[in-house]
C-alpha cells in the first residue's frame, strides 16, 4: 500500500460561492492565499473569507496535515478564524440546550446512515430484543438515541460533520460529537485518527484510566 497524503485548505461549500458579485457558473478557478480564497471568474477575481466559503466543519478543523503518508501533495492552510462553540458551559444550561435541539428530532436516522463510524449490522435503535429505545419521535427517545450513538462513536468520530450536514431539522450534531471528543481527550488522552495510539479507546483498559464508579463522578 502506498499512501498519498493531501495537505488540506478546507472544503469549499459550492453554494456559498453563489453570491451577489458572481454566480457559481461563472467560477473558473480557486486559489488559496493569505488565509482566504481568491475566486477566479469570467468577470474577474474576487476575495472571499474562509467563513463565507468553507464548510462549517472546516472552520473548526485542526487536523489539516495528513497523519500518515508516503508522499504528500499540497500544503495545508490553517484556519485563522476563531470559532466559538454555541454549547453553554454550565451543566444545567447545556442540558437545556440539548433538550431543545433534540425536541426537533424526527428519528429519520439520516445521521446514522451517512456516518462512516456507524457500521453495526444491527443498530441498537432497530433491535427488538433487547429493546433499547422505542421508535417514537419524542424528546425522551431522541435523548436515548443520540446519547447512545455518541457513546458508540467515542474515540472513533473523525469530525467530518456529515451527520450535521444531512440533518433535515438542523440539529448541531457535529457539536455533540466534538463535545464527546473533548471529554475523551481530557479523560483518556486519546484522539481519533492519531497514528500513535495503540488501539481504540474503548478497546483497551489501563489501571490508571478514569473510572466514574471509583472517582465519585
């Protein structure tokens, strides 16, 4: 196997280029420069900021260099724009925030179907025995589905943001995944995709690992 790595500048969300100054069909080329994007069109060149042209997940991505490669093509362009998470810091406020978000869930499972990390042949949400969750589209069942799915993805979510992109009701699922990733990093010093990790975070146990049953949390 010969690994070709790509230095990433972020993925341009094509509809975002269809603006007032030019239209998507007028674009002839793109060029990264100075942390922004130069859009070449049939009517001239235009400067577009990263926040106005990149996919949302690219604005928070910190892994633009390939972790493993035999040869690398292109240079990574790090995002220079600050990102502020909409998730409240206080536990009660955070709980209320997610309760409001999950109240919109219609249980279509689009997030599960598009996720590269959801590869179980039989999802817990579809099982009759044991029955983990009902199929009703109510907030209580949405809590169970999304919380359990995030637990299953702990240490495996690659932060692609596809779950949030396909959600028909606009639930910020990528934020939930990012919050889980931060907990895993803080608690077990583990990051998904790190080539220096020996095995998945849920696939091994060390004596010094944090155990809520013995740490009062």
